């Protein structure tokens, strides 16, 4: 038995930290802030809290787009238009950041003989721009983006949509791969499919995290997928 594989994009295939930092610095400098790094922790706290709300189903990704900059500008006392900041940030996210080393080779190897579906929480414009810029869309039999379908991981609905796109494979043949315990792993385990936690930094899972497999390098993924 081999796995149909559902990889995440951010922090799993893509260096989203580099993408986010470049977008943040460009956005803040465009607002006349000479030292953006001073406020980066504040931005991260606000952004992280809002994405947690997205995962809980309290807000949609598109709500977060501008709201994070409304809160951020108010907190640091920045006189700037949050919508303009949001537009600049989305542009920066889409046009910055590369795949992790070895990620493309893994995708090429898997896509040659296996079924792949990208399932990602994110804004449509950001993720579609990244996918096109990086030239990775052809590796996937389906691409499911939370902002496009109206549902987010860890909710079951986004997995239902992915399974519909793939012709309803048997759940015991499907593997969710991602870095996030709260969205990727929890979503997969709640949906009763196997999970693979991409954990390059050796973090410790919590007692309630149901992780089927753990890998520290994407290079191990083709072996895992082949063995099932």
C-alpha cells in the first residue's frame, strides 16, 4: 500500500518565514518606517492570534488580510492605511520566498508515480502567485486553498473538498503532511487519515497530538509514501 499524499505549503514545502519577513519589511518601509524590525514581534503576535482564530473557524482568511494591519497600526501608533498595507503585504508574500532545499526534487519524485493534492490555509492571491512563480502547480492532482473554498484546516470540510477532487480515495491510503500540529496534524487525525509531521527542528508534540509519522527532512517523505 502506498499513500495518496496531501502536503501543506507554508513551512512545509515553502520557506514562509523568509517570504513573510521580506513582505513585512517592504510593507513597513513603504509606510515610512525606517526600522521595521523593531515592531516585528508585535506584528507576529497579532498575526499569530488571528491565524489561530482562523483555525478555530471564528474568522475567514480574507478577514485577516486587512484586520491584522488595522490592529498592528493602532498598536504601534502608525498613521497608515491598513488596506494599502494589506495590498503591499499580499504582493510581497506572493513574490518572495523559495521552496526548501530538496522540496522540488521530492515533489518530482512523488508526482511521477503518486497522487498529490496541495491543501493549504492561506489567501488565494498569495498562494496562487507563489504556486505560479515557483512553477509547482503541475505536480498536484488538486490544489485546495482555504480562502477559495471557505473552509480551513483543521476542519473536516476542507478535507471533504480535497477528497471530492481526488475521487474519494480510501482514507487508510491517504497521508496529510505538514508542519503545524494545530492545523495539519489535528485536521488529518480528526479526519481519520494518517499524518506526517514535518518537524525539522525537533519540537515535542503535546499529549493530545495524534501523529502517525515524524520526519526531520523532506528527503524521507518518498520512502514513507512508498512504504505506506
